[in-house]
């Protein structure tokens, strides 16, 4: 669109003013009688005009992917500590914890090797996180395609010795992409277990995305005691569609799969913690956090670099605005969300033993997109209290406060009875990037990231002043 | 984030179910007693799962930028006609109109030429749309920086013979980026006029974006009868900041500016129109449209390829779902929104003379981002009626229906008394791309584009059934 037509092509100025009016619309209501409304506006304006979250994210992602146990994760831990020190946070410290240490190998290959019509066809795959390697020569076996564990079980003996290809797509018709993810991700998480139980020799899983491209999406997978550990890989959606077509045409299709990943001994790492100490009730704590580790594809810009820098930005914003919270606001960069939750468990253990009291825990781990609200795990009275503050988030369109899951890293606190709150951003784009080479700084919009930080800062400040 | 932790690390299944619950939250309310709720859900699901808008946008943007009068615009007109025919729309036709024909020249150069400390420094610029060229040898003159027309006027004689550098940024602290745009765009639209009045020899305008990059943003500019026509160019935000710093350091800074753009005679072009003819009141028409032309930077993916393909998709979706509207729904691809509004005027003239009646006009021209609501120009009774249907858009977060400007192409109809409705998407990213090389297909997310089309399809259908 082009406002200039209103200047240049003879339309009256009044039309222009009416037109401009649409840009100010309902966002410009006076909020004078509403507590914290002015402070919320200040936080939003400051975050948008002088926000540092994107600059911090550029620094954090510059180290590369931050898988637990990796040198890059160690760099991120030290960067977080130094950043919090430089920003003048209180009580900056590391909370040490041992983390799993899985490494992707240099070779990840898959190919259709006996296609009668087209010859050898390479497929784009990557190992799922936690997978064992294939034998050094790779696995060569026939592939069978299934859409569900139920379908796999009906195969009986036909699955034995085969590579099991789990090809149920995320349901694109779902409005909320996390719901679509929830409906497909058991293939990734338990595919290797179910395939092995059926006698399969490897699992190949359609990438968890609704986007059609040649970028495989990794992610956590599990094994089960007493069930053979077989290699598991993700295949790009383009590769999955192609493979499915070849199977439909040729019926008997053989694949070669080679993965060289391995699990090393647990490695030392740490959560990174810094605070704004409460002016009146310092022993009462509001946690705001994200997870510092990422998968080893892309650079974890949305997952969850965004949540980390937003949490740091919450404290930085409040300091910059000279807002002194009554209760302590504590930023926690949790380590090892993706493949162990060891950081969350360590933090939870300390919280359970400490004399201080956690008033609330807020996590951002659904990407750095425009915020739409908060998903809350607590009792009805507290939920109602939070909803009563929804007007503070209306101007930025983030006033949808509802009952639902909060976040993985704060789930340990939630089980201890702490109200858990998850920032809910617009979900449409998340799985375009998630756990893949696409999850890089360029996929994050600075203003959207800033608005998420502002939403969290407002909520933290209000809860720090009012309790919950 | 990684749901798998709930499978693999010993957290009870109940936690997982609670966690998944957050993905279904308030979006899953039963809408059984609400008219059109089921149809709205069907439209949304179909748009998300089987939408064609992105495929159409890929085709449309493949021709290149579509500035009025260009071969690419002609290709877009013919593509629209053929696409509507292929999709089986009724009464597909061209509405011919002559359009302005401005062309950017091959040379667009600017440089600081006398910097004592750093030598010649090139700056990234592009001509503003409609600008005259510089003399063939370029313009060499001292540059003066101003933040406003008021400041320019206070310069008096000091502005004479100078290149006037308008460097007031868009105000990033505004939540709505269109409001920030509205506060800065007079520099682009009237900068050349005001600079010439002050005795300036050229206007150099900071690009209309809050993003810091080296990509200049073009856009419409005007001249005024009786005021000399001087060349006008946009400078990238990085270039603007650099130039401002050099001026602050060196006080007297000389620039060389060369532009080779020109205005050719008006060229023939056309609006493209296709319909779903109303089953009961075919003479009553709901217009849904966008503009087919774009600026000649990028490929006009968001501005306004998105609005065009969404409008086509509205009709396609209703046909695919076998929904037969009582009133006619007419898709209009308006030509020449960016630098003339000739298509809108031609459509308006015909509408004023025709026997049919326009019930409403809906435009999408704010980018293909996740929809957040509609901005409406009509009387209070009709606005209230539209607001009463807001529940249909709640699941997709597009239920903010408020009084405000609608769209440039439908403004002619609005002046005839037709209710005008603008689709309002999330605005944070729009000016990253707007009128620049950044506005390409890759900047558009398929799901967000589909949701906008779904929102318009729901509204069109309800108004077609119920009137307004």
C-alpha cells in the first residue's frame, strides 16, 4: 500500500486523516484508570525503540548450535554469565549440572538404491537426537511405509528386517501448529521403539513441519529398556513425499542408511542465573526463563535463543526504566531442555530445598514471534487474577490468557505447586524453523521478539509488585 | 521446545496431556449455536490444509516486479485473467484503463565525495517513484540534513543549492508500524516539493523502515505545479545513519547524486475482475480485492501480491466447498494503486453508473501476515453488525473489528457510500519488506497468507448471505 496517493492524486486531506485513523484505532485508548497501564506502555515503547533482545540474540547465535555438552553450549553459558554481569544483574551465578552429550557424526546418508525406473536416489536425512549409529557400512534393507503405530502392528512379520518409514504428516488444517505437532511427534519420539518391537532395523521419520522443503528436522527420540536400540533419522518432507511415491510405484524399495552419531559420557554444564533483587520481599521470587541449549541444526534462534534473550531483556528493561520490583525477578537460562531436562531438574531440586518462595515461573519457549497471550498452569483464583491484568497486553494483541501448559523447564516447579506461565506467540511459522537448519537469526523479526520481551516484562513486574 | 521430554525422561503421561492441553486451549470452544461457525471452521481448515494462495503467489511473483505500464504488469493482468478462467469464475473480464508509466533508469548512484577523513563513500540509494532524473552528469552539491519541513524552513538561504537530506526515522516505539509510517512518510511524499521550495536541488529521503539495513525503500512522491521538479531518492537506513554521522563530523559534506529514471507516456492496462454470481440477488455485489501493480523493487509479494491471491483464493475456497453465495462476490485485481489509483477510479466510475448495488468492499493491502481483524469505514449500525460476527474470527485471532480506514483501491467506492473493510494483519514485519528488494515470496509465510484468505472468505460469505 502507498499512503501517498492521498497526497498526490487529489483526494481530500480529510480522507487522509480518516485513513490514518485506522492506524491508531483501538490501540490508543486511554488507560489512565487502569493500574500499571502507564508502566506497561513505557515498557512496550522502550522495548520497541531501544530493545536489546535482537542484538543479544545475534551474539548468542554467533557461537553456532548449542547442543548440551558441546563447546558451543559452554560458550553460551559463559556468554550468558558475562552478559548478565555486564548488565549489572544481582547474584549472577552458575548452577552446575551434568548433561547428556550426544554428537551427530559427519556422515548422514540415505538413498533409494534399487529403483528400477530412476536408479539410486539420495534422500535428505539427519539423525534424530539420541540415535545410535548404523553399522559402519550402513544399513541396507527394504523400507515399509506406515502412518501410525497401529498400522505398523498390523504388518506383523512383514515389518521384520525392514526400515520402518513413519510418514504421517502434521495436520496442516489445525490452526495451532503445536496441536498439529502434538498429533505427529510420537513417530519421532517413540518411532525407534515401536519399529524395533516390530522387528525393524531402523526408523525413518517424516520431519515435523507443515512446510514442503528439503530440510530435515531433528529432535529428541527415546529408547526403551529391553527393546533393541535401532538407528533413527528424520527425512525432509520433500524426501518423504518422494520416497512415498517410489514405494507406491515400485512396491519393493530398498534403502541404504548410514549414520555416524554417538553418545559420549555426560559432560559438565550449568544453568545461568541472575536477578533483580526485590526491594521489599527479596525472598519471594518470580522466575523468567528460556533454555540455553538447542538442537545442533541451525543456531537455535527461535528454539530457544529467543526465550533466553527475552528473559535477559525483561530484567534489562526494568533496570533501564528504573523500575524497582518489590519481589525478586530472576532470569534463568536453563540448560539441556532438548534432551534431558537436567537443568530444570537441578533448578527444581534447589528450589525445593531453598528457604525462598517461588511466586510464579514464566517461560518463553515457543519462538520469538508476535505475542498473543499466556498459557497458565495454576488454580482458578490465580488464573482469574492474571486474566484481570489482560488489559495491559491488549494494545499489543497479547491479551489471550487461558489455562494450558506452561513450559518444559518450569514444569518441575509447577509440580511443586508454583504457578507456571508460558508466553504464547503466534504459532504459524514456528515449525518452518524448529530443530532444523532454518532456525537462524534471520528467521527472527526484531520487533516481534521485542514485543514478547515487553509482554513478559510487564507480567513479571506486575506479579513482583502484587504477588499472585 | 521439545515435547519429547514428556515421553522420555520419566515425566508422567498426565503431565504430557496437560501440556498438550495448552495447544488446544480456548481455540476449541464449541460454536454450535453460533450461525456460520461450522462453515467458518470448514473454510479455515480447507484454507490451511489445501490452500492455493501461496502457489498462486509463487506464479504471480515469478514475472518480476509489476510497476504500472511495465511488461511484467501486463503479464500479471493476463495471468490473473487466465487464472480466474481456469478456476471457473463467472464473468471474467478486463476493465481497461490508461496508467502512468514511470521507469527506473539503469543508474542510481550517490556518494559522499569530499570526506576529508575517509575519501569517497558510496551510499545505497534508489529513485523515488515518479522522480525526474538528474542531469546526465549527476548533481554535485553540499548536503544539509533536516528532520522536518519546519526545520527545513528555518534554514532559509542555507538550503539554497543544496541536496536536502530528510532523515526523520519512523518512530519504532509505535506498536502499529503503519502509525510509525504515517508519521514519517510525508518526507517521501512531499520532500521534493518542500526541498524545491527552499531552493534545494535534490531530495534524499531516509527509507521508510524501522529495520537497519542497506536496502533502500522506494515509494510514491509528488511534485506541485509551479514548484521546480527536482530529483528525489531514498537512501538505505544504514546509508542515512552513515551520512548523518559524516555530516556531524565534517559539517560541510558534498554529495554526488545520479538518477536516470523517466516518465513515459501513459500506457494501457486493466483491472481484472471475476465473480461468483449470487444465487438469489446477483445484482448485489461484495467486492474483494487487492492491487495487482507493485513498485519495481522486489516482486511485490506482500504489497500487494498477497492481497490479490487472497482475493482469488476467497472465491476458489467458496467454490471448492460448494458454498453458493446468495449475493455476488466479485474479486477485483485493481491496477495502479501505487502511483495513480487509476484502476480504482475506473472501477468506481463504472460502479457509480451500473444498476447493481455494492453491499460492501473488502481489501487486503497490508501484507500477507497472520490476520488480526478488520478495519471498517461505515456507519455505526453496520459496524455493530460486523462486530456481532467477530466470534467467527476468534479461533484464528482475527476478531478485532474496529472503525478505521479500509483500503486505497476501495476508497472510491467508500466515497460513494459503500461500506469499506480492510483486512488487518499483524503489522510488525511489513515495513521490513515494503517497496524494497526484500518484498519477495520468501518473505511470505504460507499459513499466515492462508489464514488471511480464510478470514476474508468467511466475511465475504456471511455478508453475501446476510447483507450488511
